[in-house]
């Protein structure tokens, strides 16, 4: 099917760009949907496009169609929004980042550690212990993707790091600091971080090695990615310190606790099983030219 549309799309940032079937197909590939399903969704969206459509509207069209076809496809497709739903306190996001670090590198982590700096006391979001050193991660969580962490963020965190380091009294040295966010970093924030050896981590940064790629590699999914739970049910589980799909599977008695029926419970557990074990098209095509 020839899809040479000249449709303008309004992004959340307010920027207006040309609609791209190629970019949409790439994002649908991450859902694990097969080629036939992806083609069906692209055809569906093509007949619902109009000039000046928002990126959110396109997302909703694709998400709802994926959910109708197979819920696990929709769960994988909504991963970015699922990260944004780990709020509003920010603590679930800290737990999620700590788990990613543990699984990817095998390091030990602690959350919400209070330490004394040279001048003031600090609460470190995630303290990471490596074999011969420590580093800590400051997590900047924001509801919605319009917020950009500008240069003030690494400036502030760099000063906290310096204060903590001057009074560091643990058995191994504190060597550097990371900043993790669910949104984006500005160019000057990236430039400052590079200059001072501060590691930045966001959904798409570093390119090819951001949170998105880590999730796909490690198969670690936030509870909020599940499509068979209501927002209220997700919030109740988050209040019980359940952040990951795998944690819900290991503590499935909590599904009963929040009033979910036996039949729904099994469907939820089946979705978790399929979500955590499913390979997407990009995994299967890795290494192919």
C-alpha cells in the first residue's frame, strides 16, 4: 500500500512535524506484534489521520487497536507511558531504576540512604555498591513528558556529590554520580555532564543504551505496563510496594487482596508471563542485515 501522506503532527512539545509511517512501524515493532498485525494497524491509522493530529491521538489509536488484538502487544507498546505512570511520589521510579542497575550490572543497591556531607545532610535516591567503589544515582521523575531536565539539574546534583564526597566515610571510595530521569535532558545538561563525568540515563539517552533498551534486554517491566489492571488497581499495588510485573507474579496473593476475581487474576498472570518471555521483532532480527 502506498502511504505517501503529507500530514502534519503536533508533538507534546508543541513542535509540528511530518507524519512518518516508518517511525510508527518502528515503534510498533517494539510491541512484539507480527508483520500482519502491524500492517493491519498501519492501515487503520491511515484512514483516521487528519492534518494537525496530535501525537497522543496517534498513540491512542495504535494502543487501542493493539489491545483489541492482543493485550500483551499493547503492554509492550505503552512502556514509555508506563514509566511516566510510576508516580506521583517518584519512589517507584527509584525502585525501578535500582532494579535495572542490579540486573544489568549485578551491583548491590540501597534506596533512600541518608548520609552526612561536609556541610549538610543528604538523602541519596539510589546508592550503588560496586566491588571496589560506590556511586549514587539521583532520580528526577516528572508526570508527563513535557518537562526537560536542563543544566540546573546536573549543576545542583554535582554540588551535592562534591559535598557528600568530602565527608565520605565508608570502606570504599565514592567515585561518581548518575542522574536518571523518565523525561529528557537538554543539550546544555548533556554538555555539562560530559564535562564532569556525570552519567545521564533517560528513555532515549544515551542513544541505543537508554532505559528503553535496558527494558527490552532485561525483560523487566513496570507494573503500570499491564493493560488488564485499572488505574485504581495499579495504584493500590504500588502502595503495597509492588513496582514490577515480576513482583506481582511472586506476590500474587495481592491480586486477591485488592478484589480481583479468580478469572481476571489468571488472565493478568498469563499476561505477565507472556510479557516477560516474549521476543519482539527487533530481538528476532538482531544481526540481520
